[in-house]
C-alpha cells in the first residue's frame, strides 16, 4: 500500500495544471494513456490570454487575427482584430510542457487505470491499480467525461450530464485562408452541433464537426464521419483541393457539455476540468476552462484547509457558470428549431461589434445579452 497527500486521476490539461500549481504536498498523478497527450481528442483552439496566463506560447501551431461565422445558407460575417486573438495549439506539446512542470511537484504514473475504488462512509478510502492499493487524504477527479472517481462516489451526478462528440481531420496541402478561424452553424451542416476550420499553418488545418450525443442531450442520430465528408465536399467551406490523401491525423473524443456539476466537491474528492463540465456552453471550448479550474483549486488548497477551499471552489464554479441555465433556453431552441430559426439566432449574435462578439465567443455572457437576443431573433427571422 502506498500513501499520498493527494492523488490526481487524469493527466490531461486539468490534472497536470493542478499538479503544477500545488505546493508542499506529496502528490501522485495517474493516467491510463501510454503516451500523455495522445490520442488527441481536442481541437486545441484557445485565446491569447490563455497562452500568457499559463505560459503555453511554445505550444502554438498557428495564430489568427480573427474569426468568421458562416451559416448553412451562405451568410458570412467576419471579425478582424489588430493583434492575434485565436491560436491553434500543438496538443501533445502543451501536455509535455504541463507535465514537465508537474513533475517538479509530483510523481506521474502511466499507463495506469483505476481498477477499483473503495468508498467508506461517503468518502474515497483507496483506489487500486494493478493489485497495488493507493491511499490519500484527498482525491482529484480530472479524468474527463469518464469520471473515474465520480461515477463511484456520486453516480447520480455522473448520469445527469450532456455529452458532445467531435470528429476532426488534421490535413495538409490545402488551398485555404489561414487568416481566420471559421465556425459553421446550421442543421444542413450538422444538426445539434457546429463545424469548424482551425488553421494550423498557411496550408494546414483542423477540419471537424461535433454534436450532442443522442440520448445525452441530443435527439438526432448522425453518422459523424459521413457528415464530416459531406461538409468537406459541400462547397460552403473555403478549403479547396481536399481529399483523403491530405489527412495526416484523425482526432475524436467525447466531452461533457453545458450542465456543470452543482457540487464540484464530494467529501474528500474535488472534480476539475471536463469531469466537472468546465467547458463553454456556446462552443464546447474546454482547455481554457480546464486550466483555470485546476489552478483555482490548487491555489485555494495551498492557502486554506479543505472546508474553506470547498467554499472558494464552489463559489468559483457558480460564478463561472452563472448564466448557463439561461443559456439552456437557447440551447434547447438550437436543438429543436428549423434551419431558418437557427440562422436567425446566429445572425443576431453576429450583430455585435468586434469587442462584444469576442466576449460572446469566450462565453462571457451578461444578462443583457439574452434580452438582446430575445429581441433581435424575431427581426432576423425575416431573412
């Protein structure tokens, strides 16, 4: 039997960021992957402040000065800025950077899967990995949508979440516009989801789409591979000369979407990153939210006891997701509405100026945003 102060399950952005910020603790991080950061399950797009805040400049593949919203009916609206605002990351390189920092504070074991979780009196007593028992005073679930600890500790919370699945090709040798990130919306493109093109260079990009999982928030069954090929060949995208020979990698994965945990802590277990549904309720952006939640928890634990930390972390989660319930109205609208109504909603969003549209893209909502959309959607439905 081995004993630690803290055991972190999951060596993704959240788990490694937490381990890199925690101090004066005996910490173990475990992960089931043979190679940390692979297979890639993220489009790895993020904002400038994330690079600066978390020192990830060395993981940047490409930077863009703007983005475009493109609808299934051909409507396009671009937003351009003086400096780069969006960046495509090399995901394995980012994980390498975070793991190098984490190893200064902790031990990392992989591949190592949690085979058994022992619960006593509502708390995690121990976990078992390959016949070795590990104990800790505190456990951190950073295992993403699998929720390796939470599903044993609080199964009702585990079952309530929406899930979204994404499929993406990384492609080379493209004739394309690398100045913008492109976001595509509309049922004719992908129902209950959206598509994207994230440049990774002047002739390379990640082209993908994602939607809500049927029965886990979604109401429509879709073959994502067929839908992605239809999207690429539809003529609506700016990428030319694409064929299967251009594909260098295929990325795909499931993430929790929209419904954050009301309780991000359960006795001696805290939940961070995708496991706590810390992702954008607008576009499913996860890296920035995962990093922020992990750092917030680590800093709180460095300064406070567990109960005070619980209060601080709960307040943080509540503040970060305070408008998600209002956003649910628009998410349900988006799921059930015909294409024409979805186009009206997205066009209402693009009526914002550059500064406010960037804020919306970051899911930094205000109450006035929802009032404005309720007012402008009927007007835009006359398109």
